[in-house]
């Protein structure tokens, strides 16, 4: 077990040696490459440096609001060259899980989505029928008739066999009521991820785990199966796709309990923590629970390894 | 400790004896007198019977969406005579706590409300300044500018010293974001109650505890101080107002972990569980944790004690 993390900022030789240990770098995005719309200094150059050294780069994100194509576009618009195949999002992970692993009865194939278009796009790509999500008819207050219609089942789709929760900017009481009733009727409870907060504008906003929290509370604490970091279902899917030696792979992220844990539990050769997101310094891992292999103040500090 | 509950339905003598033990009956409302708009059979007659025997009746409700005046109106419209003073709601309990017990700095007196008009009315009655709540300008999706404005504090009111969560039919991502940032800036975290579900239309919908759940998750599990059942702050306030012998008082409710626990922890002479709400039968208390003194299928069964 690693108990001490190596501080690499300003240590050129240390950085070069660290980079040389790996063929593959898995990147968390929000809080590592950027925060909201703000690209961190040195992100582009660092990625260029790694690519110039022949490293495989994979963008692994728990942000469920964007599809892989959306993410590629975001990366490109920020000056980071990327292909759709290099992007691995929690919505894609969830769509793969539902379509290829979950054995749903033939009359229970529909997914009720609590989340944004990114989830819908990935479900559509896997030909998984879906309702809810961005359906504008659900963007309203609950009405008197809704209570009776939900209670009687009139407004419930009997083919729903899964409730999938992601980050939902359109979260409301009506959608939570519908999701809860599908779960009560036996739907499988899935989440793209369970991050409780979302880093944005250099602070935190509600994350997917905050959006599913009302349902967890209503179910007496029953947690959804998460298809995002640190769930190893996601790591297995990434490895299955990219076919790499885990000992020669490094996870880079800003969160101990998702990114770093994800890399450690996945048996990767290394993990690197950056301080541009949730984690604020080594005091955050001095309890020894989840300790990264190394850390830098910001991703761009790796440029010194050129 | 009571380990066995007495079943009173159909037991005329048992009912008469049970009623004779008490001077005061505290009633939970939703799930006991009615569910949503549906008044249970025998409710009116049972209350008449108790009044005819000279019993003090108090309507104790965790439903924060209605003020005491709203509740009196609901009771009256359903044929149940009642006065405002007989109604004791969690919004009133919270307003009393904020205005008379909580010592807020003079520049931190404002309450950010996540909830409905019932809370606002009771806060206004206690002259507590408030924002949020039913403010229509917050009934919208979060916008791009909101992230920056919340992060910088521009859209935050510096006088907010309390976040008070109740049942909020207008719950949305923007309001949760604002509430979270007030809490991060040191606001006291209060809840009218923490019931995770609300009985309505003979089933369950999200309760106040589901509305505060995203914030609890974002705060890493930190719970709000609850001013509703089973918090004894509410029992103390009820006793202070009605001046009764707790041994001669009985709590009637449908929930073990709010109503019945409320009566037991409050040292009341008895508790009565009805099966018209959350609790479905004696299997629910056979773990011995929270056992009522007695139970009936429905409140109206007490009519046999006439």
C-alpha cells in the first residue's frame, strides 16, 4: 500500500521518470483539464507533450450531461485534439451496461432517465428505449392530477425496467415522484455516477449523487449501482476497449474518492492527483485511506518533464 | 419498554379503556385523518367522540407546506371543527425556534427557504426576514451566469444565516445550488422535518427529507437540525403551549420513526399506530425498536368506544 505521495511540481527529473513509467494516461476532465468553461493553464501543452512521447490518452469523465461526441467537441473547441473513441463517459458506460450486461425481461426494456441529453444520446447509440430525461412535458410543477395518475399507474410506462440517474439540471418534484414509483414497481436503480458535487467556476455545484440522493433517502438508504468512477465496471469497460497493461497505466484526477480510488482499485501502475479541483492538498490524504502515487499543483506542471 | 402492542380494532372495551387513560390526544394528520384530499371514513366521528368525552385534541403535523391557518381551513373544509391554536405544524415549530431560541448574529438574521408558502407565513408571523421559498424568480433553470454569480457571491444575500428546508414542490437545481453555497458560507442548516416520504393518494411522494437529501449528500452526510417530529424540540413547544401531564397524553400516528418515536421519546402515557399511512402492520415493529402502545387498522375504528 502506498502511504506517501511524491510531490512532482518543480521536480523535472521526477516528472520525466514518472511519465516514463506509463504507456496510457487516463484523464479525469472537470477539475483536471478545466473547471466549467475555464481551461487551466498548461493543459494543452501537457497533453501535446504526452502525445509526443507516444502515450495513449483517454478522457474518462463522470460528467453524464455530455455524450462522447459532445465531449470530443468540447475538447476540440478548447484546442485539445481528440477523437470520440478517446472519450469514455459515465453515460456511455451506463448505456453499455444496460444494453450488453443487464438482462432485462423483454417487456421491461425501457429506461426512465433522470438526467440530460448526454445520457439520451448514448442510450440511443445502443438502441435502448428511453423516456423522461429532457422530455419538455416533464419540465413543470406537479399537478393535482399527477398524484392520482402516478398512484394508479396511469401515467407510468409499464415497459420501464430501469431508472438511470445522472446529473439533472432539470431536476424537479414531478420527475423524482415518477422515478420513485418506477423503483417501487421493481425497476433496477442505476446511476451514471454518484459524485455528490460538480466542480464549476472554481467552486462546487450539485452533482449526480445529489440528484439521486432524494431517491436514495426515499428508499431507506438503498444505493444505485454506479457505472462511473470509482466503479470498476467502468475500468473493465475501458480496458476491454483499449487493451492495455494496467501496470503501465496511470489515472490522473482531482478527487481521491472517485479518480484516485478508481485507479488504485483498478490495479493501475500509478495515480496522479492534481489540486485544481476538489482535493486541496496532502492533508486530504494524510488519513492514509486513499493516497495517490504522486501529486502536482496543476496538470500543467508536468510540462517541466519535456 | 413496551414490546407488545395491543390491537384495538373490534375490541370495544379495550378502546373505551384506552381512551379513558388520556386527557390529550396529539394527532398526526396526513396518513391518519386523511391521505391527500381523501378523508378516511370515521375520522370526523372519532374526533367528535373524543371531544364529547372532554379530550383536548391537537393536530401535530410535519407537513410544512401549510401554515397553521391553512391547516385549520383544511380541517374545517373537511368537516372537522378546529381552531388555529389546536394546530401545531413543523413550519410554526421552525419559526418559533429561529425567532426565540436560535441566537443569530444581528447581520445574519435572514432565512433562505427551500419550501412552500406555509413556511413563509409562519416566518412572517414571527417577523423573521426571509428569501427564496416561493420567489417566482427562482422557478427557472440555472443559467450560465448563475454559476459565476453564485461562485463570486454576487447573487448571494450576505444577511442569510439560516437555510431552512421543508417540503418543496418547486425544488430545482438553482435553489439547491444557492442553499448549498449559503451552507458553505456558514449558514445554520435547519429542516422543518426530515420525513423522506409524504403519504398522498394512498401511496408515497417525496417528503421534506427527500428535498434536503441533496444538500445532506453534498455536505458529506451532515444532517439538518429538524424542528418536526420526532424532534423533541417540537414536543417541548407543544407542552409549553398546552400545559398538560405527559402521562395523560397519547400520540396517534401512522409512522413509527416519526410519530410513535416522538411520543415514546417525549415520555407520553401512550402511543397509537394506525395502518392508513406508512406502517402496514405489526411486522413493521416486530424488531422491537419502536413499538406503539396500541394499534388500530384505521382511526375510525375508535368509534366503537362510544
